[in-house]
C-alpha cells in the first residue's frame, strides 16, 4: 500500500512539472552537452563544429614533413567545420595568454557546404602544458568571437574587432602586431563588396587585405576585408559595415541571427 501511495504521489508531481501555470504541457529543452572520448590528446569541442587536440611529442618523421621548428616538440590543434575568423581571433587571445607560437593557419573551403571557410590552426610549444592551455583558451573564447557572426539560409556575415592584434591575426591577415584590427566578411560575395566599401568610407582606416572568391580565399563565395588603424576608427568601420550588411542579407531570407551574444 505504501508503494502504491508513493507511486501516485510521484505521478502527480511529474504531471505538475510537465505543465505551466496555464495547465499547458511544457516540452523539455534539449541542451547540447560536451562529449568526451577518453583520449589524452583530446582537449574539447566548441561552437562551429570546432575540436581541440594536443600532441605531446610529434613523431620525428611527421615533424620533418610538417616543417616544424625543432624546438617545438608539442603542438596544439584547433580545427572547425564552420568559421575561420572566430577561431583565428580566439587563437589570437590564446597566443597572448600562453607561451606558444602560431605555426600554421589554413582556411579550407568548408562551412559544411556553405559560402565560407573552415579552419585549421596549429600552435607550437616546447612544453605540452602550454600547447594544451592555448587550445583550452581558444575553445573558451569561441562563444565570444562567434558573437558577431550572423547567418540565414542565404549566407552569412562576420565581424571581428580587437584593440590589440597579436600573432594569429598577423599570420592569417598580415595585421600589425599591437595595433587595432578589424575583419569584415560578407557572403554571398556581392554583399561583401558593398560592406567593404561602407567600412572604409565610414572611418579613416588602413586596408591590410582584400580577398574575393578567386583571390585570397579558397574559392568561397565571400569577400573578406581586413583593416587596421586607430581603435575608435576600426571599431566604427566594423559597426557601419555590420549595420548595412544585416539589412542586405535579410532581403535574401530570414532575419540574420547570431547563435551567441554580439561583442562589438
């Protein structure tokens, strides 16, 4: 009898948990969970289908073929299917915070079939703990650096800003180390051309690089503008491009949205 009574009580409690104040059934929210594989080389995963790995002691023969500096016994690896700018900006923060160097940054044609790039970033370190820490910082920073990435069914826009560029931005875009840096990306490329023009007209900035589908990208349908200069001017140019880009991309589909929180 006690078991039967307890069963009825639990049943009533579960019914109340599954309904709101109006008596409407509430569906349980599905939250993504971090997965672990048990390998010592695995560091973690993050937004953008990004995975972080570390190799404590790279095989000698592979070390030669990868053309790594002999002082780097350990490497940290960050790779993403979706996005390149967010991963690069996050890696830029990681280099500032750790005793590591950027070995390579590659931008494969990816975005899971979309209009842009994926990413492959490799850190070099003399100690495996430094390599691991660089990967951890990068993964943690991605929630922030994805804040001004907007997308809909037709394309995407990306805007990045840092008051002090470091070696990842230098490696990927030629950004002057220690100066303010901004990145403006528009896909499809037609939108990218226009917002690049808006950005340089909005403030007195220096153009570092301009990439189009056939020049400077992996033949992706986007235009990428990298600028540098005074902190306020760079920020103003990025914000001006963002305002126009969002209006344009919205004409091709739903209102472009970000998956995290804008930071610029």
